[in-house]
């Protein structure tokens, strides 16, 4: 029986989502709990990976279980076994050919920036930038990124394919907290953090919108900051 799990986690004390031999990971904790419930080894397939320190409000993954269990029963069993920084918000039975990664049609990430005074209490959950951001510049620059492009200039590591689609980028400010929401088809390693870093460079006047266009059109990275992982949230995954 195949289940789709909706997973929320605080990434502060994880080395990312992906299972690692000697480090704490979200996948490792989930598989450990599922294996106990199933009484046989369980491997999960995630909709995507999040890096060390990145949080998730709605990560998705699927798994196959040999036992007969209800959706609510699985949710309760998992939450009774998982550590407090992981929580299952929903369990759904899905068809045997469902795949959490390959069937995903849209992902939404949020990046949160504190533009006010440094705040140690929220440091694990925001980028303590401490300066005002030029929202008008950011909105104008973000239009360059919309649509289908190769995002090679914003991706860490070597891939066969850097193509993706960004559907929308939104900006919201409340009490010195800036939230940047990015909706797209696929996101690769450090892509969101590098896009935010490139936008901040434009806000600071260290680069121009034409530099951003050059990166999108030519795939050549220009100097920008990779913003910290702790401000990033995997907000939503849609099928």
C-alpha cells in the first residue's frame, strides 16, 4: 500500500532532508519510524531535497507499507515516534504508480529576511540582514526571472539540465520582515538562495538588472551572495 506523507520540519538541527550515514537527516528519521511501524525496512522517496538548515512547512514523500493501516492511524503512529522537530500533517493513500517527485507540478519556496535590528531569538529562522531592501528594485528585477529559462548561473554543482520555469515571485513586508515567495516547476541546489542573493546585490547597487539578464541568458554566474539556509522554507508542493 502506497502512502503520500505531508511533512513539516524545523531544519535547524538536520543536515538536510536526504539520508546520510553519519549525520541526522529528515529522511533518516522518517525511515526509522516507518520501519518500526511496518516491521520491515521502508525507504521513502521525497519530492525534493532541502539542504542543511532549510525548513519545510509542506514537504512531500511517498512510501510503500506491507501492513494494513488507515491514513489517520499512520499519522498518529508516526507522530508518536518522530522527534519533536518533525511532524506529519497528513497521510493519504495513493495509487501504486504515484511518485512524489516525478508527479510534482509546482513548488513554492519562501525566503524570510529581517531588515531590522539583529534578533538572536529568530536567528535560526530568518536571514538577519539588518538593512532595508529596495523593494521597488527587487520587483522590477524579478520580472527577468519569470518564465522558462536555464538557471545554470544560480545552481551549485554540475547537472545535465538546469532548465526550469518560475511562475511568480511575490514580495511582502511586515514589521521589518521581508518575505520573498517564489513559485516554480523545479528548483535545484542553492537555486532559491542564489536568486535571493542576486536580487539583494541589485538592491544594494552592486549589480544592475542587465547583469541579471546576462546571467539568465548566458548561464554565467556574476558575483553575488548565497544567502543563509536558515531563512528558507519549502512552503508548498502541488500535484
